[in-house]
């Protein structure tokens, strides 16, 4: 049985972005595939981030996954937290 800390669960994925939950929900990562960079959200910020994610999904029901995640990336400021992906 895998250790919970080693598991990565896909929450949402589009052509340009992907959102994952790690360490049993203790960490979320928002990845911009085009920029090959990832924002890591940890600790108390996870609940606020997921609430913001749900708010955008509810506020813009016609948005596809990439549009929702792009809204968080750009307007939510998570792009500023991103670091380049390791190759």
C-alpha cells in the first residue's frame, strides 16, 4: 500500500493547466504546462485556494478547465508563486 505522503491525486486537467492534490490534501500544485512551471500551495493556504477554485467554477459555469485554472493562475496571482519545473 503506498504511503499517503507519496500520493498525487489529479483534481482537474486541461490542455494548458493541471491541478493536483498531494500528501493527503496538505498540498496543492497548479501547473502551467506552456510555461513549464508550478505553483505550490501548502498549509493553511490550501483551504483558501480550493475555496477560490470552487468560487471561480461557480461564478463562471461556462468556463472549461483551462479557463478556470487560467483565471487562478493569472488573476489569482498564483503565477507569481510558480517555480520552473525540474526536467
